[in-house]
């Protein structure tokens, strides 16, 4: 397993906290990957996104604020993550604040950047109105770097010129930006769960590096991050997310925004890995999160992490844990369950064959002939259960209508659908799985009347 170095040239945004790096990142990548807040230190891990300009592409990396303040939580780790990003960069974009002016922290960062051999572009963000003129003051030339370029990440002022200059620098470095994007068919895998269950640690074990900040402090990760990973010749986009706690426990502002991003993320991934803590019992919030995964129609793997903390494990311990989990999450019984230890890297590689299998199952199509034969066998085995009608309903047809997730229609005689008991749908879903598979993916089964 390894993270895949991009073929795209790379620019990295660096600067002190609250100069607008994340706003600039969002504007240039045309996404909302980077959370925006007035709270210093909101961005902790580095984030990556593709930027398209005049038919060409490059990779942009956002980093945490460099304030060199050892009193700030995770400050040392943020600096380390920023240093890693700068080492990968073809061009560094030093972001300053035109409104706040050149501060001692900026000069300290500039001193650090002067030591690097990587080209540095200086931008003065928030340069709206009179602040755009202010960047010509003498104070802005004390960095020992080139003169700042006034831009406004909010209004878009000066960004076109900045992009043109970046592509010029890439060309001079022999890093011509290609006119292609990453393969859209690469499956997106989101790791979700409550805080401190080990999501980031699992991803770090996958990558073989400390790609994400991990900490015993709950809610270290505040926003989704993604990384392209290669394993066994296949590629995957791995997404780390903010831990989701009970609604009453979620603080307003930054944390709540991170949770909303995680929930919205379920609409745009192929597989959700629900990470549970082997050392604790399932709670209401985890059950609710499992329901959201099933409702979103995404594939699912359940990972019981920290298996190393379980004491006195016997032959039946894993089966007992599976029975416990599925007893509390009966709507996810289609999901494979894997016990892991991110701390020791145990069974982490086994995730990727599961991802491959689930992607195959989510695209599975069953022929009409096979479904017709299956339906006749099921009706003979179990007559359709009566719902609100006076007689057993008649089922005319079972038809597959979609994939990702697999979707089926049961067409019944008459104009009402409530004549079929809901339990028969569960029976049909279970038998579909027995006959055709569909491991790791929900099945959508709808009832339609033959006439309306």
C-alpha cells in the first residue's frame, strides 16, 4: 500500500493563521473542502485539490497556520505537516493579510522560506479597496522575498493573474501542467465514526506515514481530507472525516460545521467504513450513524478497531463481537466486519480486497430471465404476505432498475402497494442476497402497482 504521487505540478499555500488560505483554496479548487472559520487553527491537516485554469490542471495544497506559538494545541504537528507539504511543492505561495498588514509572524515565516530552494510567490490576500493600495508600503518589502501580489480570495480579484504566474513557474521548472484530471472511476472510501475511535490512525497505517494528525484528544480531525492510495495495483481515494458525536455534545461553529461536512460527504462516496472502538459498547449516536449509511445507499465495511485492547481473546471472541454489533445494527448485516489494530497494523491490508468486492457487487446486474426464475421460486417457497388487503397480493414482475446501489422493483396487481406486507420485502431482500450476493452494499427494493 502506498500513497500515489500525483503527476500534476504542485503549489502549496503557507502563512500564519487567519490570512485566508482556506478561502483561497476553496475559490481556486471550486470546492468547500477547507473549513472556513475565524477560529485560529481551524485547518490542521493538509488538504489537496485540483485546480483547472485555461484547460490545464495543477494540484493545490492547503496547510495549517504557521504562528510558531508553542501554546497552541497541535502547533508542532501543524508545522510538521506544513514542512512535508513544502517538500512536495514545485511552488510555494506565501499568503499574507493585506488588511492586517505585515506582522512579526509573517517576517518569521519569510525568514524560514528564504532558506528553501523552492520558488516562492507572495500574495497579499483580502486586498479590497484601499487595502490593495496599501501593499505598496515599505513594510511589505521587509520579507526579503519578491513584492506581494494583491488578491482577494472572497471577490476573486487578482486570482487570474496569480494562476497565470503559477503556470509560468511550472513551465520554467519543466513541470508543465497536463490537461487531464484524475480518473473519475477511482472509488471514494470515507472513514467515519465517533471521535477517537482511530480513523486517522487506520489511514496512517494504510499510507505507512503520518499523513494525518492523530491524537488522544477527541475531535482532532475537524474536516474531510482525501488521499489517492494504490494497493495491489488498484487505486482508491481515501477520505478521513471529523468524528461525529451526539448532537447535544457538538459545539456550535467549527465542530458542527465539520459534522455537517461528514454527513454531506455520504452523498458523494462509494463506500463508508464505519469505525468502532473494540474497547467500548455501541451507543445511540453510532446506531444513528449506521442508519445514515444505510439510508445513503453507499457500500459499507464495519471496522472494529483497537482489537489489541481486548483481553482474553478466544476462538469465539470475534464471532461474539460480530453477533453483538449486528444485533445492535440489524440494518447493516450486509456489511463485512473486520477487527483491526491500527496501532500494530493488524489486518489493515485486508480492507482493500473488501473494497474491490463491494465495488463489484454494487455494479452487479441480474438478467431478466434470472429474476423471473428467482421470483417464481420465491412465490412457491413463500406466498406473498398479505398487508392491508383481504387476499394475498399477486406479484407480476421483479425487475432491476439501477446499480450503485442495486435497485429493484416489485410490480403487484392492483392500484395499491400496502396490500403487500413489509416483511415480504425483507424476505425478498434476504433471498436476493442468498442467490446473487450483493455483499457490502444495501439493496433498494420498491413496490409499484400495476395500475395507478
